[in-house]
C-alpha cells in the first residue's frame, strides 16, 4: 500500500490530502513534508486506509514538528479510523482544529454501510451529549444506526 500526498494551495492555506495508510512507512514520507508546508495547513484524511501503532507515533512526531513552528493546523474529512485515534490518543490531534468528520452508519434492514459527513457550521455537534438527526439508508431508505456510540464517537468535542 502506497502513501501519497496531493498538494493544493487555497488562499493562505496549504491543502494536503493524505492517501494510504498511516503506518511504519509514514515516518519517511512525513519527515520530508515539514519544510514544504506553509504557515497554515489543512490535512484531509478522506484517503486514509488505516492507522497502526507505528503510524500513530510517526504522525504525532510529525505534527509536533509542524506545530513547533507556529503553524495553524486544521483536520478535515477525518475518517472513523482517524476519529478513533483522536479519541484514544489526544496527542494525535495536537492543537489542530477539526473541521469535519465522517461517521460510519449501518442499515439493519438491508446491511448497507455508508459514511455521513459532519461539518462544522452545518451538522457537527458542539458536544458529545447531543441527539443526532436520523440518517436514512441510501439503498432502501430505512433508518440507520451509527456504528459507534454517538457520545463515544464525539468524545473529542468535549476534550477541547
């Protein structure tokens, strides 16, 4: 599995899409990025396949280097895997602002699974103690269940 990055510039922000696993190979790739990044950085995690313990260590070390220079960091389109790491290991997030996350939903009626995007200013809750609107299955229209307990999935909101 290959790790690739897609760079874009959006105004004063460097936009970096991470594609592939965050694993033992990430350290080499991430180390090369620190000097290339501008003052403001948005990390898009939509393409992250999985995260393992070696990848967590590499990511935390990388993020410390990025933040050491005073850069503003934003995370967007965090996959359920990324949200799980943020909830278990607060240093995974560092000082980053989380703009959007995907939650995984499953339909008991037809077995379909889908992600729903929660975005700041639209439908992202402000705390973990919230009643989320019902999600409908794209296949059969039935009500879906979040695969995580809502308060546990959004626990990072209460941590600040």
